[in-house]
């Protein structure tokens, strides 16, 4: 799991925290992990099969309450299995 920062992180940085919800054995999840690492993006990986709190958080993002993964959360923007160009658009918006 990628490290989270201390509580000294300011409000803006917290709201831009990138979370990847998935499962360690899911090939799509692994693809997003590699992609984000290759781009040098800091993110937190949350394995919804091994972390009940992460599973609950992911379920709360969807009205169905299902474990829809991989899901990438950028601040409050939820991306369910996004294409790389869509993901890049949201990552670029962080730099602005």
C-alpha cells in the first residue's frame, strides 16, 4: 500500500488525495497501479477484499452498494474503470 501523509496535510491536499479501490489479484487494478506509478502519481491503494473499512467506503460511493472496482477517487471525483485519457484529464486538472 502506498503511504499516506501525516495529519499536517492541509485541507486542499486532503481533498485531492487519490485513492485506488480494487483487489490485489485483479488484473485491471494492477494495470491502474502500474499506470499511476509510471506517471509518478502518489496514491493510496485500498484492497476491498482485505480491508473492511475500504470496502464500506467503496460501497458508500455507489447507490447500488456494490463493490465496483477498480474505482479511482480523485478528491470527490469518482472514476469507475476509466480509460487512460479520461484518467489523464483528471490528473492534469490537479496540476492546475
